[in-house]
C-alpha cells in the first residue's frame, strides 16, 4: 500500500556520530598495535574504500590479515580489532534526540533507514545502536543508495519522500531522480558537512539544520506540500 510520505534516513553522521566512532577506532589501533600497524591498516582501508565506494571495516581487516600473513611483523595480533568493532557501544554514539526524531517523523509516515555499507558490519551497527528497532526493521543497505531509488520506491511506495542525509552529493543525486517528489534535508554534522569546498560543490538542500535534533522544532507537515526552508 502506498503512503502519503516516507522518511528516508541516513545513518553515519546523520543519526549516528560516525566521526567519533572512527576516532575511537584509530586511537584503539594506535594504542594496542602501534602507529606503524595503524598506518598500514588505514592505508588498506582507504584503498578498499576507493575500490568499493563505501567503507568496509571488516573487509579491510580481512585484506590486512592476508597481507600480514606474509610479513614477519606479528601483524595477526591486529585481528583482535574485530572484537572492538563488533562489540562497540554504538548506542552511546547516537546524536542527541536521534531516536526522538524518528518517533516524531513516524507520526506522519513510515521511517526507513537508507544507508550505504557492507552486509555484516553496517547492519550490526544499526542493530546495536537501537536504530533498527526504532524504524521497526525498515532498513535498506546498498552499495550506492542513490542508484537504488527504483528499488526503494518498489519496497516503500509513496507520493512524496523526505531524505535526511549529511552528504549533499547524495541529496543532489536523489533530487535529480525524484524531483519535486523529494524533500532533501541536510543536517550539518560530520566532516563532509563541514567541508566548505564539498558543500559549495552542490546545490543547497531544501531544508538545512545544524543538528538532527533540530527537526523536532520544525513543523514537518508542510513538507508534504513541498517548500524550501532554512533553520539557522
């Protein structure tokens, strides 16, 4: 059954402070395994992200292991990092009022997590953070979500969509496909949103807020009729 509006919500640096998670991971690797091991792991991670187009922490760890097995550096100790990743307290890294925003938007229409990522770590992150339950299991994870809008519309048909994402590149790409049927919401959180050059590269979103929690203060009902508004 088609909905009047469906709210599509990104995860990393939109609902969840992923920059802080990465900072914790960097500190953990450097403290536990040394700077040299840390540098090699992150080089492997960045190379894999360039190949795949999304962050794959466990995939980088797997590749790192394969490389370490041919060295004499004792790098297999780094494998204990998997426990740090899997058991990380993601719920503690939710932005303030993130769950309240989901509940608030859910009064108008279905809320759906729409994220990029791998098929193991990203679902784990969403589950352990409490986001999976908050959207009642409506979770979509793709390699490039902006290219999967046909699939999104088939699974969650609606007259209008609202996409909340910290990356203006994603918002712009989705707007080009859905046009006036999509309201784009840009929370200025995380390193992408605070990069002036990156922000200037794309058109402004329909709605901009400083923090995800600011959506609680907006009258979201007018979004069903389409307009642009700015909160400063």
